[in-house]
C-alpha cells in the first residue's frame, strides 16, 4: 500500500490508518518533498517509533497512482488529482485520511456531486474540470466499494448516512496509535495557544490577531505554537512579548501537545486542531477553548464561503470541547463549489 501526504496532520493520520489495519499489511508513506514543514513532521513521527511494517520517505509528487490500495490526505490537491486522472486503471481502494477542515468539505462535496476544488480559491475552467474528473473517478471507486474515509473529525449522522449510501465506508479513529506511544513532556506554561494560518493567508487583520494572542497572555504565561503556514513577522512580534514563549512550527500539534496535564488548557481559533486536540486531551482533564472569529477581524480577502466554513468549524469545536464522546455533533452544511 502507498500513502501520499502533503501536511504533518495527513502524515500522522496515514500512520493511524495503517496501525488500525485500514490500509494493508505493509505501507510506504511518501511525504511531499517540496513542503518544508513535512521534514519536521517526518522526524517527529519517526521519533515516536514507527510500526515495523511502515516506512516514511520524502519523495516528489507521483505522476501515476498504483493500482492496489492508495491512502491520500488531500484529494483537493492538483498533484493528486492529476495523478488520479492520468492513471488508466484507478486504484482498487482509496483511503482518505484527515486533512484538517478540508475533510469535512470533501465529505459534503462527494455527497453533493460537486467538483473537488477548494473553498476560497475559485478556479479557472481547466482547474474546475480537473476537480470534476477527479470527483467522478473517486465516486466510481466508491460505487465499486473501494472508497473509505478514515477520520477523527465529527460527522453528523445525516452526512454519515449519505456517505454510506454512496458506498463510502466511514472509519473513525481517536489517535489510538499516538496515544499508545511513550508519554511526552508537557510545556511548562499553563496555557498553550495553537497558532492559526488565517493571518498568514491574509484572511485576518494581523493586528487583531496579535492583540488576541497578547490578550490571552495577559492572564499568565503562554506557549505559542505557530501554524506551519505562519507569518514570520507576526511570530517575530510575539517573541518580543513578555510571557509568551514561541515554539517552532512543523511537527503536528497532536504529537507535540499529547503530554499536556490535567488543568492545562489549549486556546485556538476555529481549526481542525480544536477538534483533534479535544478528542485527545479533553477526556484527560485538559481544557480546549475555541474562540470564534469576530466579523471585524476579517479582511476583504475572506470570502463569504470561508467565513461560513469557519463559523461552522467553531460550532463543531465548541461541541467537541464540551463533550468529545457524547451526543451527535451539530449538523453542518458547507457551501457548494463556485
């Protein structure tokens, strides 16, 4: 089995899928070589002690996919979609693992028949066509009983039912492999702020974002964990604030923060980390506090679809932080592709 990953979270979830037996007896994980943060992610996962039947290598994006089992973290990736469309005989089985909030978007697009293109980046006709062809290929794999979604994110019952009606097998995990690794040292600070990519992507005003982090630090020492897509200028300014210890980006926050102790807390803006860390940490007595994004923080670059997506993510995160294993998650409907 071959896995193609393009982010640290995808890498971790590919290992989880393999360890749970969802991928095959032996797995080769190919981490995209031109994504700088993946080098640190690969090192962090290797340091945990990989299963003996799993290898991880940095590699270029493939031009074609193998014909057996393929694990993929980003079906919206143009590189993956191009390889899928070029492959004359599609894989017999595709296992999709988590890629942050895009996982929820993917689930809705597969059930709605939409083209696989990202929210917030309206494509030209060629890109839209590629996404439509990739979606068609994936639905055909699903019709043959070969498409699975392996996720730690909450899917509401209606969405699960639609996915299964399409032939898509939903496989849940709670980072069981990661939780079985040796204990990790916790940050000394009582509060950890998980950095967001929204400011680096130009969707939030940096000054509002900086003021928010400073406000959290006003209550006591803070460990700030930058997102892998972070604005170096913002990080440099935070390094000058007394009481804020800035870490290095790269390794998945799920690995870095798994050692948090009861009584410590994690503060985030709406993100997949708010969901995954709730699943990992809340049962152990760690508080996860998601913060909504006020309207005044958005820049003109943030589309209505992106704002809606983040509001939906916040609703899910609040539910997960309050009761990560109790009750169904709220129903979330994401906007259709442009």
